[in-house]
C-alpha cells in the first residue's frame, strides 16, 4: 500500500503541513520534530508523489534531450551525464534522436510535438538562427557549437582553442605534415569549420605551411569515415606524419587503417582525436585527445534549463563555456 502524507503525519504526531515542510526541505522545522517526521517516513517507506506535485505546479517533471546520433559514443556519454544532472532535480529525461535531419530538428526545437515536457536540451546539427527565431514556448538550451543570434541559452566548449592546442601538441613533437581529418563542406558543418580554424592557426603559429592535400573532408564523423580518409591520403601518395582527427571515432577508424597499411603509431604517424570517449582509453595505442568536461556541460545545461522552467523567461540568452584540456596518451608519445 502506498502511504500518504496523512499517514506519516499520524505516525509522527504532527500536522500534514509539518510533514510537507520536512519532505520539501524547508528549514523552519524544529530539529526534534524533523527527526520524528524522518523516522516516520522511514518506517512507512513513504515516497512523495512527484507527478501530483508537478501537476500542481503546472509541470510534468520531464525534460527532453535531442541529439543527432545516439550510437556515437560522445552523445551516449553526454546523455548519461544529463540524466544524472536531471535526476538531482527529480526530473526524468525523454531522449530523442534527430539524425541531423532539419525537419526532425525543427520538431525537437519546438518541444517534440505533443509530448508534455518542461524543457529541452538540444544539440542541433542542421539548424541556424533563423530556424530558431520563432520559438517562444518550451524552454530550450542548445549544446554543441554556438549558433550566432540564436534566441536560446547555449553551453559548449571553445572548439577553436581546443583544436589549436591539439595541433600545437603534434607540431611540438616535431611533426610537420599534420593532416586534418573530418573537414566538412556542408552548411551544417559548424563544428568542423571551427576545428579547422584552430588547426590552421596552430600551423601558422608553428611556421608550418597550410597544405590543402592534408585536409580531408568526410561525409560523417564515424569510424568508417576515419578509415576511408586515411586510405584516400595514402592512395593519393600523401604521407602525413601526424593526424588530427576531429572526433575520437574518426581517430579510431584511422588507427585501424594505419595498422592495415603497415604504419606504426606513433613512430610513423602520430594520431590525436577530440571528445575523449571511453573507447579511446582502451584502444591500442591509447588515444591522445581533447577532453571536454562532459559532466560540467550537462550540469550547466540542466541548470540553465531549470532557471527558465522556474520562470526566468525574459532575460537575454546566456552563452556558457565548459572547460576542456588536452589528454596526451600513447598515440602521440
């Protein structure tokens, strides 16, 4: 049988209001009274009815997380952190996969159709500021690369600086033919453009000339794309001595292709990635990478969303950066 506040109040010998104050963390309850209520809660195994509480507040207690691809490890790991951060607020998370499709992304940004949610954390791939301009309903926090003039809060990392750091690391090891794997020629490739900008700046810092033959565009950022990019370079007779792969999944595919080509990592070709997914800590060799603080990204996003859900709808959009650092491992040392 599910016990009610009234049952706890009777067991503790206090009013229902006092039990409510204790359960909701109010501070103006005497210590001895709080102790009696907490003992009654434990004895009866009382659990608050969160659904009823949220409905009284005009909320559902459910938020959404929309990402392009759930089977990419970065998004899976990020989703785990969002679920943990949301649970601290007694929120549940509805997860949606957009595939980077513009139509699905518009639906996600507008609140995922008829689903009753309090807000959405959204990592867009295809949308721009114009697509988001008419949204004024469901609270929204954007992840990934910043969309200029977007009417929503945003959390990300400084991708240009991060790419510059990892490329500088490769140049600092004496590598002079550093390839960039993962460039994009599509309008949706904002992340690729920023990482390419950091790569180009680091080459200039190191006095290394830009060679367009070493910049390889890929249709996506999966393992197979990284492997195909390496094969394309080698088939064209372009022999890099280092690879900066724009994601770890690209780097893992590149490692396999280099192995099959008989090239040693890092003796012949140093390899670095971006995202610090768990797979890279167990690859052979382990993968040097940019480590974004995914836990902090998730916490900032949930905190921003909570502020909007709690009624802060009029303040200007906020743009927050989470920390990152370079993690050097066996693939470059």
